[in-house]
């Protein structure tokens, strides 16, 4: 039996790794799976663990008020190191580009434990955009032994950095596994969510999210002004905005969007209710990384309020539109989706480039190959 330590700390990581934990635990004779959460994001992380019914073996509970990148990095590095020393895993698996990810991988490197990187090969090639994620993912690729790339383009990025091709596996993205798993659960249980009692789903729903560091401040005000303009021009539209708890985000959102009748400002959503809302939306305005992958799989166009993206496949396909934080461009592209049925149908019918929901099975098979497990 081989021992695999899975480390994550934020809601997006949990969404993308819980389905993999579930898949690996189908093979109890071959794999012992140890789950460590750093709780870089405490409350939002716990919501996802409950959805997937994944109970951590270790909970570092690192989240502190006003925590800095230095706090998260050192806390994770030291504590994951202690777990590695105790458990002696054959491999550590982490996902994406968070501070938890790179810190856990560095701890594994110090103990000469092999590392598997889920969602490998994403790049913007601008080390400060997004910050600190771009450098986290680049450093993660240097440390990792197995690279699970969502797309061919991600693989190409790794090859350009001299990662051996034999160590790269194109799997699609595990977020699609999670998305389909949760949507099927909602449909089979005929779930209703009281948080949406005041939302008029007879209208076209525009889902809005925003939380990135680079979009706080002047950029945020431009984006929010565009959203207000869209709402005022289109009374037959309902804009639903789950507002991130970052006080800097909340302040601008409340100042600019309060009092607009067809803008509903709500608390951050749990994952199941968020999947439900995405599925009911007409299109989405966001700066999120994960939503760029999830929305195309649901046939939902995305207006991406960022300068760059490490997920260019959906932009190239056309279902994600990079609009930055220019107020006029955001309004123009939103209005096109609202006014032209033909334009909307063309965009929403584009096939997702992020896989078919089988990523976790492919990752497990690669682990079997790596461990010389015949099954």
C-alpha cells in the first residue's frame, strides 16, 4: 500500500481535490490517503468539506485575522513538515497556485518526498498578475515530479520550461468532476435554496463575483460602475452579487451598488448553492479563476474582469471574453449578450476545453503507474 498526503487550504483547492480524495479512497487496498487542510480560508473551506463529506486527518487551522502571506507560508511550511516527518508519505499532492500549495510542496521537497501537482502548467507569464499565484504555480512546477495538466496548452507551457514529457499527463480539470458531481446531487435531491427566495428567476440572471487583490481600489470602482449601468439600463435583468467578505471589497460594493432595485447583494454562497446559481444564470461577470473553467461546462458566457488569464483556452474558444476593468467595454459586451439572441446562442454553445469530468480517474491511473500498481 502506498501512502498519499493531500494538502489544501482554500475553498477552490477543496473543490478541486475532494473529488480526487473520493476517487483515491475507492482503492483502499492500494492507496492510503491522508488529508491535511491548512484552513488558509476557514469557513469557506469547511463548507466544501461538508458537501463532499471529506473529513481531514489533520487540520492545521492556520487562518488568523489580517494574516499576511508570510504568516501563511511559514505556518504551512513548518506544520506540513511535521506531518511529513510523522507519516512518511510516498507522495504529496497539492493543487493550483495558492500559498498553501507552494509551502506544502517545499516541505515535501525538504524531505525528498515526491510531489504531484494537480492543475499544472497554467501561466500568464507576468509574475505579478495574478499575485502571488503566478509565481506560486511556476515554483510548484520546478518542485513537482508529476504534472497533471488540464489542457494541451498547459502541457505546452511545461514543455517550454523543460519539464520532461513523460512526467506530464493531460487530464482535464478536476473542477469539472466536482461541478458535475454537485449538479447531479442537486438535481437528484431536487434541492431548493432559501438564500434565493428573493431572486426572480423568471428574469435573465447575471451572476457577478469579484475578489482579486489587483481589482481592489480604483479598478473595482470602474467594474462596479459598469454593473450599476447595466442594471439601470436593463430592468428585465436581475444581477445577483455574492459579496466577498474582504472589507475592502464590501466597502466599494455597498457604496456603489446599494439601492439599485434589480441588483441583489447577498452573502457569499456555499458551493452547492453557487453551482445552482451558475446553472440558472444567463451569463457571468467575474475575476475568478475557477469560474472560467466551470461556466463553459454549463454553457454560460463569461466576461472576465482581468488584464490577463492563465486559462486562455476558453478565451480562444470564445466563451470567455477578457474585458479588463474598462467600464465601457464591460457595458458593451454585456449588452451584446443581452440584446442579440444569435450572439448569445453562438457563445453559449461553444464546447468547454476543460475536460469531461474524468480527470480524477486519470490521475489515479497515473499514480498506479508511478507506484507500479497493477489493477
